[in-house]
C-alpha cells in the first residue's frame, strides 16, 4: 500500500467523519522523493482527513500521513527552530515539544489532524494561532514542477485560512515540512474564558497543566469520532455589522480580532436557535457543542450536507449572517 496506490479503497478510516465513501486510489508517499510522481496521479491532497467532508465517492487522493520526522535547525537559550514533517500528528507533536521544553503551542492541544494541515488552516484555539510560530513552509508545487520554500509572510495566514486554500495552491502544493520557532520560556496564555475558568491558579505556570486543561475542555465538548471538529467558522464582523446583530441579540458575545473585526461564536448563534441535537437522517448537531456535526453511525454525505445547509439557512434567517464552513467539501 505505502509508496503505491490502492484501488477503490474505503475512506471510512481515512477521514474523521467515518462516512462510507470510496476513493479510486489512495496514494501514500513515504518520503519526499516519492511526492512528485504520486502527486501527478492525485486529484485531492489530504492529511489525516480531520477537516474534510467527502460528498460522495472520490477520485484519487494523496495523503501526507506517511511523511514523518523532524530536525532541529537552530537553537539558543531562548528559542529553537525545528523542521517538522507534514505527516506528524499535530497533538503528538505538541506533546513532544512540551517534553523537550519547547513552548508556545499548549493552547493548541488535542486539535485533530497533521502538522502540514496546521498551516493550511492556520489552526487556532483558546487565544492562540499557529501563525506566530510558523517560520516557513516547504513542499512540491505540481503545476510549477518545483520544490518551494515559502516564508510565513508569503503564506497569507488569516483566520482559519491561508494561501494554500486558494485555487492556485490547493491540491497543487503538497506541504511536506513546516519550520517552527518555539520558545524555551513558558508564557501561559490564559485569556480565553474557558481556560481562565478551568486553570488551577497554583499551576498556571506549569505548561503540562495548561496542556491537560485544554485537552479536558476539548474532550468534554467533542465526541472522539464521527465528526470533523468545528464545522463552521466563527463569523468575523465589523463594528457596524456587530451593532446590527446586537439589535437582534444584545447579549451575543464578541471578541476583538485584529484592528477592526470582532469574532462572534458561531456555536452561540446556532445554540440560540435551539438546534442542539437536531437530526437529519444519520447526521446530528452535537447535543453539547452545536458547532460540531456528528455522524451517529448511519449518516450519508447527503445527510451531513443537508444538516449543514439547514443550519446556514436558519442562522441567515434569524441573525442575517452567512456561516462559512471550516470543513472542506471534497466532491466526486
């Protein structure tokens, strides 16, 4: 299987929704040398499949989960720069970094997926994003037929977005390594309400305690299978848009994001419509976390799509906001 193709392989174990769909082929490069040849055969590129929704049976896929390892490139008494292969599990890497005394990623604990996908999404949680730690991205561009190094400033990292989601780069650029700069001094980020409420004040300077606290918060909100985490992005609103929303919902929470935007929890908007536990077929809005759509065991791609579309319509009707999926839809 590895370093070659599988014919009509089930994707149930290769994406976290666990839907019964198939791919024409599944390609597993085991090292960078195999990437250019296998990439030519693939329509889509995925990591661990933790942020995708296949909408049916798919053409050939390339997964980077076989690209493993890391290398320390530079270190001092204050920081370390390390290059990490794209296929490494993200949470496993966060734990390893903590073990080595490399800090900064603690609030990103337990985010499902691979290291390479972290750059595609500019992952973030509990007041921290990947962006401040990213130095550069390395990979193969299919159309240009070249290995490229992109400095972080060229990656156009924003709220759950990057250059790798644009047509020129998506499925054309196969990320094989990230270069990260981490700190040797632990500086806890405790501003996020959930974290502030759960952290033990006597242990707030213990990085492992922060890591475990974030893991517990996430485990209480998310089922361990049958979902792709947050299905929708939190809307970013300007001051005028926020004021308009507060005319309808005076108590809506909003958090500053950048100089002129406010992040509004999509979960709050959905919850206020009473949609927790709402089902269409085998797809359900999670009873505790309305931002998560769950495959209860029998869901089809059409069930999940119908549920997502219904939520978008209700939120648009009630609040005048168009929710944007964070999950990527892969079409046949």
